[in-house]
C-alpha cells in the first residue's frame, strides 16, 4: 500500500469515525426525545360544577340563613368553569339554574344544565362512580374536579353545608358520599362559598366554629384530594361586576387557561396556580377587596396537574412574549361579555393561553383592544395583532381599588421561584433550560457594565463559532476532494486547502470558546438575589365546614 493511500485511508477513517459518533449521538438524542413524547394515555377527567345563587326557601327558617342576600354570579361562575373544563374532560356535568342574563351569555348550556338538587347531585355522582370503576377496571386512573360557587348555609338539622336548590350539600355528604365513594386517583376541590353585595360583594359571615370542626372534620382524611379555597380574615370572598363573576373563580380560570403556566409545559400544577393567585392579589390596597386564598396540593402527588392543556379540544393557542405593546397587563373577553382570562406577565416572559375558538374574542390592553375570530387548532401570535381605540369604562369606589390592585404584580418565573421558595408544602415545577438561562441573565442589574460586556463577548463568541463551523465545512469539502482524485496536482491543492481551512477553523473555534467563556463569566457573576414576593401566610392546618362555609388554619 502506498504512503498516499495509507494517508487517505487514515484521513477517511478519522472523519468517518467522527461522523459516526455524531450520528450515534444525534440518534440517541432523537430516541430519547421520542421516548419522552410517548407516555401513558391521558387520565380520564370527570368534572362536576355547581352554582347556586339563592338560599333555598327550605333553609330560610328565621336563622342566619335569612340574612344572606342572593348572589348575582354564582351560576355564571359554574357555567364559565364548566365550559372551560368541558374542553379537557372526559365528561363534565353542570348543576345550576341559569338566570336570564346567564342564559343569554351561555345559550348552549341551557339544555345541558341540571337543577342543583340533592337528588340530581346524587345521580351525577352515581354516573361518575360507574364511569370511574370502568376506568379502573381497564387500568386507567381517573381524576375528579369538583367546583362549587354559592352560599355557605345551615341545613334543617343545623349542620353546616353549601346551598343547593332544595337544601344543603353537607360536609358529611361531600366527604362520605362524594370524595370517599368516587375511586379517583386524584381529586381537586375548588370552592367559593359566599353572598353578594355592592360592586365587590363580601360573601360569607365570620366563622365561629373553627376549634370544634378542626378536630374532627378536615380534608386530612383524603390524602389524594387537593383544594383551592378563597377567604379573607373574616371568612369572606368576593364577586365583581367587572368580571360578572367571582374574583376567585376568575383568577383560577385565568391561571388554568395558561396564564399560570410558568414553565410552558401545558400542565397547570398547584405550585404554579398558588404563585399566580398570590401575584394577582398582592397589590390590592383595600382589605375589603383582598381575598386570601388557600391552595393545598394532594399529599399523594404534590405535582399532580389540575389541568393538562395538551388535551383541550375546540381551543386555539394564543402565544407570544410580554414585550412591546403586550408588556402591559391585558385581558380576553367574548363578545357576550364573558371575561375569559387576565394576563399580567413579567417583562419578556413567554405567554401561552388556550382559549375557546369559534367566536369573536377581544384582547383588551390599557391603550386599546383588538378583535380576533380564531378557529379551533389555530395558533395566533400576539406580535401579529394590532391595537384599536381604547374603551371607556365606568369606575366606582371598591371598583377602583380592584382595578388598581388586582393583577397589578407581574407574574412569571422570577415571582414564581420567590413564592415557592417560601412554601414548604409546594413542590416546584421543572424549567426548560432556556427559561432557566433567561432567569439567570435577568437577575443581573439591567444597567450592569459587566453584563453588557458579557453580552458583547457572548455574541462575538457565537459569531466566531459560526465562522469555525464554516471553516470546518470547507476543510471537510477539501478532504473529500483530496480523497476523490488520483491526479497528484489536484490532490496537492486539495490538501493545501484542507490544512488552511483546518487551521483557521481551529483558531476561530478556540477563540469562540474563549469569548463565550468570558461572556458567561461576566453574565453570571455572583450578585444579590432579586427580591421575591412578600412572605405568604402560614399554610392552612386544615379545612372544615362551619355555618358560614369553609374555614382554614395551619397546614394539613
């Protein structure tokens, strides 16, 4: 074998081995990604949504129930929640008597809604139980979502409960005839039990039986159950005319539609929703309008998602970043006045919402609004949407406090990390590397000279790396020409080009590594941690019914 042939064989072997190694690495990465994308089938989800505006006549017997005024929007809360959950549920049930205004806003639900009587609820629970038992027999793990909006009352026997059309849903019934009998792997209980008055309407009377009930009646007996509950220091929560619904219910739905999805995986977990709700209410100055919200994840799986948006049907995706005109808070509502979601993202944070398709929607910013008419499955980018003229809106006393304070704190990965770090009972979500890297960069002072220099070096390093790649490609091409010819002059010229491009590639590659290393060192230089949200109250020790609804204390 000639020396040239030996050199050629060695050269081809060296490049072939490198190409084979790269192919193996790429194949392994693609296989791992494919394996991660193929998981277990989505768990079947069953949703029960109840909304009751009135205290039933049977419970108005001259006691505390007689002082409860009729709600305006409990039926709307249930209808809005049902409409959303219907898109991600295997089966969803609505129990509510829709008033005239609600029937105009939700005409498709009029025939579907059931009267929220004790018998109808028992029938729904029986249907869900049979479906869940079939799921279990087939190896599936069903999930229950239970939502209630209405009054906390006392039934005919004096026991505490939640108002239904013909009586009360007692604590014993909720615990023993719903949560205990439904074979759900995970259950999510969302309750807003209150009464209405004025623009922001306090809903519950003060709780006076905490010590008695905390000893015997809490959700501690159900480790697979998670809870989201609203209250204030006087056990009150609110509804607001601007939302035409409960504040708590609207905040929960905003988060579940994607505004709380801080890591962008489409799974809304308890830690994400807890941080989102904390940010939403952080700056409400008027204590009368500031709900305190208790969020407790299931102890069997503290990262159990409340909803997985990947399985939503009849929706479209609205996405982008909180930059430019969309850096300001905005909300989305339907042409019939249903406010779907409020978004108040940190600057440049990613935004990804799942919203109902097939009707006109309005995206309203402080400087104006834009109308869209999305189709199911469509993806719409915020950056492509223009703004129209602003809308005039009336204001009032508590109304003004709500507008100025509610959703006034930007929400994103920075707020989320600060909030969750203070919560012992919440397990943080995982972040994609691009979000984690952005957080690390964003944590440095915006006007830092070191950060600016680091960015310059990083971009210069990227350019040098690109140049190294070009020279590497040219060297590979020259080597291929060298191996393909038997003409000595052509081979000599190709070999000369190969060494030239190789040396340039090595030099620019080394320079790129040095520049990127220096840029990263400057960009990630240790600095003081950014301030997080205000410390949150201690987690609740438990949840119990009282004559005025749910009460909370300590941790579960």
